[in-house]
C-alpha cells in the first residue's frame, strides 16, 4: 500500500487551477484530492472529497433534488461497463480512472464522489479509503443541479493531454493528464452543454511487475 501524505487542499487547488502542469505533482506520494472547480462555486464536481486541512465554509441551502433510485455504491444502470484495462499500462489505467470519475448517472448518483468510488478498481487502497472516508468539500454547483433535474447521464470522451508538461515516468511512478469532454443528456430528451475538464493523474506501483494504481487525481477547468 502506498502511503497517503494528506497534502493541504490549497496546494492541490493551485496545481489544478492555476495553469500548472503535471510536473508540479512530481515527488508527492498520494495527497488527498480537492477539485479545482470547487473553488469556483458553480462546478458539478461538488461532493468529491478533499483533504482535512483548512476550514470548510458553511454553504447555503440548495434545491431538493430527485431522490436517487438505488444505492449508488454499485454499478449505475445507465453507466456502461468499463472495458478490460491492462493494469501494467499506466496510460490505460489513468484514462480508465479519469473517465469513470466523470461518468455519472444523476438518477443514481448524488455527486461526483459516487462516480469516484466506482473507479475503485483503478485506485490505490489508501487513496480509495481516503475518498470513502472524506467529507465533501462543497455543495452541489449549478451544473450538477441542472443535470440532476433532468436525471442526466454523462458521456465522456478522453484525449491524452501530456503535452501540457509532465515529468518522466519511472518504473514505479507515472504522471498523465487527460482532457475530458463531458456531455450530459437526460431521458426526457434534454441535451446539456458539453463540459471540458482536464484531469491530472498520478500513479504508482510497488514494483515493475505490479499493476499501476492511481494515488492522486485533480480536476481543472481550462
């Protein structure tokens, strides 16, 4: 198991939200993961968990959302199953994790945190435990509320974005970035505006012959 450092939320926010690259993640173990868009107040990624450092401000009440139809810890019925992933391929693992984290069914999910938990097969056990035990860092934003109103499901198209800059991979550490085009649509025929998100992923493994696991993921809006 890879140790979790519990890096302060503000540090990761600056990585994901201020134009920095994957090079800024080099040398870290597996800090907890706030999402950069949470600082903007209107992003749908509210509910994914962050670190425990700093004070979490109180949030205003939000409109009542449709009640999810089932327990979100299992596979969401409208989310297609993931294709087999080669655990020895860091690019494949990082893509699968990033895509899963943004593939949601708002008829089931209460936040992106539920999608993050579905990415469990790709996550380091310590990082997964951190996500399971963490506290949401903000209330749902306007986009998520709109998606939930239409019981939307998202379709994600991922494009490798390593040209943003990254350190060289080692036999036991790797860094990759993905540009995601997230398109929400509802069963009522509603088509939402596509969202572009960049996900910075840090991976590690215990040895050259072991599978890669995600130890950190941070979202950023271009």
